[in-house]
C-alpha cells in the first residue's frame, strides 16, 4: 500500500505539468514569448547549477539532453511550416532513449571517470544529428489543426519510443520512489508535448521550461527527503519529529520503541544484519494503527506520535504492533562471514583434498544461520496531562516507561501512570 510520502515523491512533477497545461488550455498564460524564453533558459541554467551543487549528475545530464532536444527542434526550423524530418525524428527518438539510460545510471556525482563517458556519448549524438540535419532534406511533417490548436503528427516510431520509455520510467518511479526518477518521467512527458505543439511557439516554450523546472525541482525534493527522512528505513527522521512536536496540542501521546538486544545482533551477525533488522522493524512501525506516525530518532530507537489520543486509546494499537513485530519471520540474507572457516585450517583442508567436504560443512553452517531469528521490541507510552503539557516532559515520561519495559523482561508495552494514580500510590505508601 502506497503511503502519503510515496505519493508525494512520485507526483510533484505531474502536478506542475498539469498546472501549465491548464493555463495554456484556458489561455491564462499571457507572458510574452521573450519572457517565456528567458524563463526557459533560467530553468535550464538554474537546474544545472543546482545539480552541480548537489552532485546530481543524472539530473545534470537530463537537462543537457533536454537542451539538445530543444536545440534540435529549433535547428529543424522551429515552426510548423518547416520542421526538418531528419533532425525532428532523431530528437523524438534520442531524448526518450537517453532518459531511460540516465534512469538506469548509478549516481556517481561529477567524478571524471563517471562524467566523461556520458558527456562524450551525448556529444557524439549531437554531432551526428547536426551532420544528418545539414545533409538531409528539410521536409514538412503532417500537421493537424483543431479549434486553433496546431499539433504535429509524430511518426509511429517516435510514438513507440516515447510510449516504451514512459512505461519503463513509470515502473521505475514506483519501484525506487525517488524524486529523480519521477522527474525523468514527467519531464519526458513535457518534452513530448513540446514536439506535439511544435507549431505553436507559446506551448513549445512553456512545456520546454516546464520540463527543465521539473528536473530542477526534483533536486530540491531530494534534498528535503534527505533532510527529513531516514535513508536506511525511509521513516521520517529526528528533524521531522522535532517539527511535528511543535504542532502537538493536548491531548496527545508519545510512544518510544527500542529494539531488544540490538547490540547482540550487531556483535553476532554483523552490521549488515543489524540494518536488515532495523528495516524490518521500521516497516512494521510504518503500519501502526490508531493514527500514529512513526519516526526514527537515532540508532535503534524509534518514536511514534499519536495526536489527539490518550494512553488508553493507543495502548491496544501498540500491543498489536509489538505482537506483529514478534510474529514477523526474519531470515538473514546472504552469507554470515563469521560462520566461514578461515586461516590456515581452511588452507590445510584444501591442501589435503578435503575441499569438497569443507564446502558441504560450510553450506550446512550457512543454512543454519538463515534460520528465523527472533526480533522483539520494548515500548514505553506517555500522554500529555494538565501538569505535563510540554512534549519534552511527555517524551521523558515515555522514555522512563521504556526503561521499565526493559527492566521487566523486554518485549512488552509499559504505560506511564496518570498523575492521580501516581499521587494515590505515593499516599498509600506513606500511609
């Protein structure tokens, strides 16, 4: 099930493109053509500078591809009367192809070893297209006019290239859930509209600028996600938790969740396995019911906020969460290097011709390490009250409840007694 965060990460470019399309359709975009052209170049240059500053070579090269595609359209004639079919068709095929290749690239920043081959590849493409454009005959493409809207009929091979690339980028954006992959999809759609409305200068410039803005905005969106979301678990981070605390109003509840014996996992199975455990727990925390929102505040500690809820209203939901984590089957992925025989013993076994037997023993040991491991959490809850309105005090009370849960055997939920119950208990003790 897609969360609100996931939807936000894959749709901002679509909203921007839809807004521009509405403005153009109703004639509300009244900027002069020089102003639109200026905005286009600002979007391209600004996006390139942002990409360089944030070491996003994929977005940088996507902007380069867009710019070369727009220049190819201008080179082919720039008006519906004389679009050169060779250059126009090349742009219609190469832009979606390059976008797919960029989406499949690994982000390596601007290291020479990673940037040089891609830059050379794009340069060769640009030179070939320019040579073909000079040598080819300039012909007109089929044009359709409906209610004053002039649209270029793209060749079938261009439509196929755009459709295939859009499907691949759409699937990838939902798999990776990253703003960059989403931006590549919506920017490609915007460039497709540039080609379709090549006969109208205003839509051409507007959609060109939109394509560049979508790519530039993805860098800002990525920076936001890195600042407010934990990269390992994808849960909101401590900064997001601190911001959410400022918006809390009485009543509310805070639950502090901590993995039981997490250090033992790291010491026994390694940090990679520890990361897998954190992802498992985070995935369960993200599904908490009762209106709670989970955050990773650091290490193996998580926090859940329940706005407008009291302890009595959320304790059952947290108990269900604890039971779900306990029931989850966790199996280690890959081999546990600590189980493999090392040193002279292994060399002697191979030297004596017992390598096959050693491999069998090693496989058996590794199969044992893949047996399900028990993952449990301890949870402490506290709610705001008349004498405990500040979130810092509520968090401190929840943290104390967490320590009681660990002291009482772990894998349990502990609540903080209300002030009245605490006062009554003190009175009974004094009496």
